[in-house]
C-alpha cells in the first residue's frame, strides 16, 4: 500500500463492497468498458473537434504506452495542470491505465503550491500548457526539475522547447515503442488511490485528498443518479476540469459513464459560453454562484437559444434564493439544483423533485444511503434537530485522512473516522441541510478557497510586518474577498508606509497563486482579542464588513445626490 495513505477500516470496506457501492474494479476497467459500450457516440466536444468514445479510449491507450515507455509506473504521482482541453482527458485516463496517480492542480497554482505538491508526493511527472496567462509554465517546470530530482518527466500541451520535455500532442501522433500487452500486465488494486484532489485548505498549503478507484467511481455513479442524465445529454465543462465538481460530481465521469457528451470550454465569458450552449444543445451546467450571476445579468443571455438547458448545478459557495428564482424565470426550461460538495467526498444534492420551497432554500442531502452525517456542538455532541452545528461525515466515498498529513489528520478527523467539514449547518424539516456559516479559517472567494493561515505565513516574512490576520470581507459578486489586517513593524499604523502594492509584489515573487492575494490592506496598531486571548478574527471580519458597507452607502449617497 502507498505509504501515507489512510485506508478505510476492514469492517467498512466489507460493508461498502457488500452493498455494491464499491465495485472492486479499477477506474481504467470501468471507463474502458464505457468506451467500448458507447464506441461511435460523441464523448467530447472541444472547439470544432468531436471525439468519439472509441477515439478517447484509443488516444488514452496510446498515451499510456508512451508514459510507460518513459518509465512512469503504478502509484507514482504526475502533477496535472492543464486547461479544459481534450489532452487533459487523454492524460487523465492514460494515467489510470498504468495505475499512476494524477494530482489535480488548478490553473492558478504556481511555484509556491506546485513545489509543495511535487515534494510531498515525490512526483515523477508534471504536465503543463506552454503558457498560462502571462506565465511560462515550462520554465517553472524546468526550475522544479532542477530542485527536485524525482521530477523526471515534463509533458507539455503545445511545443516542448526544453531538452527532455515531451509534447503531449507529439506523443499522441507517434507510435509508442512498447506493445499494448504491457497494459494487461499492470496490476491495480482498486483500494489504492487513483487520483489526488486538493482541498481548499484551512491550514497552510492545500492538503492532498486521495480518491481511490472504488470510491471515485461510486462518487460519480451516486451523483449521476440524482442528476437526471440521459444518453443524449451534454454537460458544459466551464469550471476548471481538474476540480472535483466538473471532474466527477457528477461531472465528466458521470456523463461518460452514461454515454452522454461533455463540451469543453476554455473560457468563462458569456460571449464564448452562451453560443456554445446553444450550438451543442447543452442540457447540464455546473457553475459557481459568481459565474451564474454574471451570465444571468449579461444582455447576451436573451440573444441565444438556451432552451436545451434542463439542469443548472451550482456549488462551492452558497447560492442566494433570489438568484435561483431569477434564473428559473429567465430560463423557464431549467431547474437550479444546488450542491454542497467537497473534494474530500460527501456530496449533498437538492433532489429535482423536492418541493420548490425546499429546492430554493436548502443545499440538499447526501447522495449515498451510507453517508453518515452528524451535526455537533463545540463539544462534539449532537445538537437537537434544527439547531446549528458543525457538519461531520463519513461514508463510502469520503476520505479517512489527507495524504501524508498525520498531524493535520489528528485534528480534522474524529477517532472513529468522521471528517470534520468545518461547515456550520442546520437540518431542515425536509431532511435537507442548510448552510449557515463555517468554523474553518478560510476565505471563500467565488468558490475558490483561500487558507488564511497559508497567506499569513507568507506575509509574516515581510520585513515591515509585525503581525497579520487575514479575514473575509463581503463582496457583492464573489461573496467574499480577502482583507489583510497588518500590525506594522517599527512604526505606528498611522506612519507606516507599507502598501497593498508592496505586499502584492512580495507575494507574487514567492509564486503564490493570484487568487490568494489580499485585495485590501488595513494597517492597525493592535488586534481585537477574544476572551481567551486569541486574535478575534470574528471582530476583524465584522469591522471590515461595516467599513465596506459604509463606503458603499457613501458612494450610493453621492450618486443619488449628483445632479
Ligand atoms: P473543498 O474542501 O475545497 O472541496 O471545499 C468544499 C467546501 O466548499 C465545503 O466544505 C463548503 O465550505 C464549501 N461549499 C461547497 N458547496 C457549497 C454550497 N452549496 N454552499 C455553501 N458552501 C459550499
Ligand atoms: O466546493 C467544492 O469543493 C465542491 C462544490 C460542489 C465540490 O467538490 C463539488 C460540488 O463536488
């Protein structure tokens, strides 16, 4: 077994097999079967390209043979950081065919994050596009190779310009030097990790979430079962494909298992996505609230025929009831189905036949009969039904521990294996959950989670900073943005010269993903303290919220009184 992976206890394994949640097959076997069954149907649409199930499987096989030839072996990690292109899927399935583990990095990650993933997993490979935004990722890859000898293989989407780097497209057009028979010799234990996902993180750098063959297939089957997926349906994949939601919840995996189509979009702009929905007769959308709000407020919405859309899943962040109602008024053929999901496992879906009132006001309930949930108070005792408490869960597709993180696991899990989600929820009389807030120290920026501690640790390295506390501030579009409260070193706040620009430059130099940059800096002489002498982030968050509200009111007042 892979060192640092926490398995389910034997009695739970037996139960999950006995009840049929776990199939005891590798992801490769499950998806090869789906590809054989749906052969000439279209599996993937990307731009003008239409890829059949057969082609998807053939290309993944060819790439798998190349990876094998390069020397990538079962249970080795390959960090995958690709946009929503077909090569992502060829590589995703190729890695599964050789039993290697793809670590699903997100497009904004840079040196700070990727170096940690490479180090922790002793990754042997890294797949990147030539460029992402303004950044040359092949240069980042070369730097990491110089620092981490384990990192032997760099796969480039595009041209490979550095010695030893391989172009994915070129590999896909080249006959591999090993026969297909080698893949039949690969032995894969379905209880081993198949994929590494990333948690939004509450402490330090994102934690690595192992998802096994057994649990990740079930994850998609169970989510797909409540998402009304029919063979002729099409899912728009517009969020980063490496994220658990579009990848597997139900995402690409469930749509491919159903013989349906996935339509890849590399752009989130309404001007790009809406015509694509109309052209491909897309039936399902998976969006974060900020994106849905942007689209329904775009004048282009009325210019395209979106009548094919039946289901709009949103998750990552709370979606306001008002937005759900307005969306359905604008798109009368569609139902909004909110998801409370997490890369760690547990998926709650509103059911499509829930009464409207329940659908509009809750985030749904677990998708598996064996998802166990508890709602507990600060002492870990169950709260009476209907009261607010922290959500704890365990089940057939929820992790039992982050990868190689024993100290963190001791805090994030109970001794009997419940994952402490950090979400504050309440049970609605329907049996569905309502999210009321959270206990964890993070900022939820439009569904992207920022660990306050991770950014604070970096800011503390700045010479002009004595102490720092990062807190969420309300934002009308993204829900929250991050504000950094800083106590300056060697100067009173009123005289200090540190600016947000200084701080931004400092953090960018350290290779921090851009979405984690603080967007406001407040200099103070001291922090409010809780009764126990802890910095009261609650008070700081309330202070910045009041300040933002006052500023907004002042702007609106000025506009109203303008002639
Ligand atoms: P992660 O652990 O990074 O995959 O992020 C999962 C977290 O996102 C959950 O624990 C919640 O805090 C948050 N989240 C996901 N969906 C929703 C939702 N529908 N409403 C509120 N918060 C959500
Ligand atoms: O926020 C998430 O991680 C999330 C949201 C919706 C998720 O993992 C999911 C659905 O599967």
